[in-house]
C-alpha cells in the first residue's frame, strides 16, 4: 500500500488546451481563425505565439531528437529559460507529455498533447524536459540564441510520477 506522501507526488495529465495552458505559454495548433493563402489551398493560422528572445538574443531553430518515455513517467528535474521563450514543434503526429510548474515549490501540472499540437513556453516558465511518448521523438525547437546563459535547473528532493490518463 502506498503512503499518503507517495500518492501526493502523482499527477494525471490533462488534455492540452489553450485555456488550461495560458499561464505557461501558448498552444500551437491549426484551429480557430485563419486566412487562405497559396491560391486558396492553404489555411494560415497567423501569429500563434509570443516569441521572446530578450534584448541580447535572437531566434534560432534547432532540431531535438529525444528518447521516447512511457507512462507512468517519473521525473525529478524541471528547468526554465530566463532569457527567452521556447517553442516545441513536433515533427511527427504523436502525442507528447508537457510538464510545467508555477515555481519549484508548486505542484507541477502535466498535459498531454493530441498529436497535432506544439507549445510555446513563456520566458521563465518552469518545465520538465522534452518528453515524447513515441519514437522517433523529433522536434523543431525555436528558442533564444545568445551569449549569456539561459538555463536554470531545479531538482526535486523526491520524484514526481505522471500516471496514464
């Protein structure tokens, strides 16, 4: 039987929605308003994220190839980027897990994408590491490139576990 402390360190992911995620960043998906371009053959869902690279940074696009994880997933590390936002755009149509927290003392929240969503984390948002749930775990990442450090990490004294929905 699990102790109360063990049960309290468990999370169930909720579906990723713009409203639920708004305090942490934007959900990037092809929904809502659009304009037709390319001779009417393409819907442009315009300007979906507030990219922030600070006064000393610039936008960069990197490719991340992360090892897939499985649920339940235990984690003890969160990080943030105080100098700029960070967008994750999956290059495959698979759901991935998003873990965020108001601060290191707050209970983290877990979200599960629907396989057709990306995210943009606001500058300074505490978040878990990239957590694909299926191979190949390939993402385009748009974030700040600059000369100053842009990573802070926090390790929990005890791990959290994200359970299956």
